[in-house]
C-alpha cells in the first residue's frame, strides 16, 4: 500500500521538484568535473563512514525492540507500520540521550532504522502519545524522505528553500502520526511531550496552539527560516487545521526576516546541526569549480612569462652588462703573472716601477 498523498503538506511536492532539479545539476557538475568528482566522492565516503559509525554506536549501546525486547512497543510499531503501508518493519532501537527528548528515522544503504530516545519514551504517560512519535518517524520512511536524502543534499544547503522543504516534510509526518493514533487530542499531547515532558498531560492544548501567534515576530521568523523543524506550537496548529480544515488561521512571518535570515540566523540550533558537513560540501563544490580555472590561469601566466623573456627588447643597461661580461672573459684569458695584476691603460705600455716602493730589487 502506497503512502496516502493526502497526508503530504501542500509545500512539500513543489519544493521537492525544485530540489531534484537543483541537486541533479549540482551532482552533474561534480560528475563532469574530474576534480569535482574526486572531491564529491571523498565527501560521500566520509558522510557514509560517519553515519555508519553513529549507527554502530546505536546498535551497540541501545535496546533493539523485538518480540523478546519490549514486545509491547514492538507490537505498536508493527501496527503503525501497517497503517502507513510499510511492508517491512524497520529496526527500532531505544537509546539513552542524556535528557534529550527526541526520536529520528534514518537509513544506511538498504537498512532502515527508527531510534527513540529513552527519556522521550519515559515521558509519554499515555501510550498513544508515544504512538504519535513512532508514527511520525515511520512517516519519514513511508513518504520516501530518506530515499532521496543524499540526492537532495545540495538542495538542503540552499538558504530559505532547503530548510523550507525540511519543515514541509515534518508537517507531513505529523499527519502520519495523527493517522496512526486516530485521535487529535493524544496526537497534540505527543507534540507537547517534546516541549514539556510529563507536563504534557496537564497542558492546555488550545493555549499551546495559540502560542503560534507570536511566531510572526522578527526574531522568531529569523529562527524558523533557518531551522529544519517548525515551532512545536505551529505544528500543533497545523495538525488542528488538518483534522478540522478552516479552524486555524496561518500566522504570516515578518517580511524583513526573509533577506536577513541567512545572516542573522547562523546561531539557530535547527539550522546549524550539519554545519561541519555543510563546510565540507561547500569546500568540495567550490574547489571543484575553481580548480580548473586556477590551473588554466597558472598555465597562461607561465606562457606569458616565457614569451616576455624571449622577446624582451635590448636596453642600454643590457649592452653595458654584455660589455662587462666580455671584459671579464678577456681578463680570464690573460695569464697570471703574480699575486696581483698591474693596472694598465688601454693602448699604453706599463708604467716604470716607482722609486721608494716596498718592492725588493
């Protein structure tokens, strides 16, 4: 069973199409450029190695959910996968995170994983809250977000558009979580758990959703425009709108935030999670494009310098230098008659030895 297209957010598909076109051109540039192809391959290898090492850490230090390990959670994962049309249940791990409330889906080649931080699972008092989290992460797999992850990597680095596509995917997966739960109230509380842990059971859901009205401010707009995830309160409002269309009005962002976001939002946590990877990829792409031009420039400079040396006109200083060189050659041809050579004037015989000198007779 395919993923229900009605669950996709309105902006995801158009941004995906733009992303495929842009990223394909970037990868094509790497392929047709020998230096770029080399550095692109190096970057890809390093990314795969880092990702494989991270998953090795998860597999070695987490609990793998199965019929024997946390069987109740495993059954809920199987049910959620069936509702979203996932034929093969991915590997699910529960892992300590030092207090961080989060979960994520990932893949390595053909293997697919869902990692749930233990602290998040502990904070879900109602199992349906955890169902929403599991459904959200499975939504990334069902919607194919991870299938295109590496292809769309260049697009994800584009200011404004890259983060916007990521946020659109998050809205899509919230809808997948809602489908898994089948009820709006526990789904919204699943979002509240990410915000306040166990206090989610006491949260006023409408008040939480209404917090989005402040998200149109300048600094909140800046932060969100460079972040990969929307604000939790905005996600709550979007989920309400999906469940009951026409009940929630969108909140526009401050227009002055758009041109300034890439410059002022450099410190936003959501926009800087892959800063090292970004620097590596940007360096590789930049070097790939600049290196051939630098080589041609150096070659042209060398040819110009060689031509200038050969065709340099003779000057008066050059004539003087050549004359001195000839004089030196003549002097080297003269036989040595003593420790010193007497000074003579051209065309005149040597002067007589002067009286009173220190020379012996």
